[in-house]
C-alpha cells in the first residue's frame, strides 16, 4: 500500500540552522501518527513541509506517492487545524465551516448543508448560527476540526490543537479526536510536545530531537523500549543509567533505562539506599533514593540516586529511611549510544 506521507532524506535549513536534518519517515494511510518533541526539535517544520507552507532544502516529500516538490498548498490533499483555531470572528460558525467550500465555488445551499453535516459530526448540532466568541474553547476547537474536514482531505494535520485547553477538556478532546479518526478512517498527523497526548492517541509516534527523528514506533515501543537516552528521558520519566551504574546493578556495561514504576520496595532487594526526597503525585508517591556508591553522570538527573514510584495505597517510607529496591530482569532496558 502506498504510504499517505513519505519523507525521503528531507532537510529544511534556515541559513545555518538545520530545522530538519535528513529525515526519513513513512506514515501509513489511515493511521493516527504523532510527531513528538520539545520546542525547536523540527516537528512543526515537518508538518509545514507536508502542508506546503515550507519547501525542503533537499530531499523529497511525497503524499500518496506524488512528489510535492512543485505542488502548492491548495493543490495538496491535506488540511490543517492550528493551535489558535484561526476562526473568522465576523462569521457565524456555519460560515466558518463552509468557508473552504465557498472558495471552491460550491453553491450556498450545498455548502451550508455540508457544513451542518460536519457540525453534527463534531457534536455541534444547532450551533451554526453562533459566532466564535460565543463558544467555549473546546467548542471552537470542534469548529476548527469541522472546517478542516469539510473539504474531505485525505490527510489531516493537527498542529498542537489542544495546547490552549485546560486539563479536563484536553483529556476529553483526546478521546474525541481518536474516536473521530477511527470513524473517518483518514490519516491524522498530530504534532505535540505533550507525551501523554502522543502516547494515548497515536498508532505510531516519531520522537524528534534537534531536527532529526530519534525513534519511530508504537507508543509501547517508545515508552517501554527507548532507543536512546534522549527518548528515555523525554518520554515519561526514567532513570537513565550510565554504563558503570548498569553494571553495578547487575547488568552489562551499557546505557540503560529503568522506569520508576518498574522498581519496587522489597526487603532483601538487590540495591540498598536511603530515601532523600518524596513527592506526592495522587496516583502514587515518587521517592528519590540515594544508593550510595553510584556516581553522578552528565545524563543522570537523580544526583547519583534512583527515582522510585510507590503506588497509591502502599506504605511510603519517610525521608531518611533505609530501603531495599528490586525489579524484574526485563525492566532494565539497554540502549545504544546517542547518534
């Protein structure tokens, strides 16, 4: 099957700045694909390369097998939902949704009927006559979605669309976006710096760092089997162990990742230490445990110690308590060197 989107050694430079540097990427048709990374990692530039708002310095971007090198944005089978929604304040909700059809020359009756269909799809039946200022943030988000979908794109691009919403609304919209994508069956490409959004919604995730793709995989692959120290540290919270520390913990001399939730307090455990800090998180308590002989390394954010997540309901030792730690053999995930 021809991929929905394909990057072939794509670079985008702005002077001396390599915003995107030799990226190879394949996005399957009908998938929910997330581009995850910190600010300045290149993920939004990649989205703009797909939409046509940026052109590659080198390499090729293909959409359903067609090289987009000379194809302008309005000729691509894509549409974009922006973080700020970009709704026209002087137009009604219905007029906002139907705007793309109006530009295409669709007659008024047809485009208004189609706009109402899209509003029903995003659960905004009866809101067509309102202005954007009369809507909540979540409702404006849905209008932006309806407007992007009304032209029936084959690929929908979403540029951090949930960033302006509060936590409860953001979580609700995550569920709605995933459900909508499954109903429509079109390709969603979602850009975010929020690991929770990427892991909860996407079929596959590309983690970006400094203009390159650090790892591509399922959410489970990315979280459970990070390929590099950056991925382990950026996605979730992990104890990134230097080779000497991994060896001291009974593993081979290699970089490794050990998630805090994989560690348990266990009498007679393989590592002993002292609790130096505790932070209540609701679903559990995060302990910092200094293990004595372990040196601090440039990639060790725990000052020579280990982060442990004690689940809610379990007994939590106090600061200064001596504890023993243990984990299953498969919890210690070995990683390669940074590229």
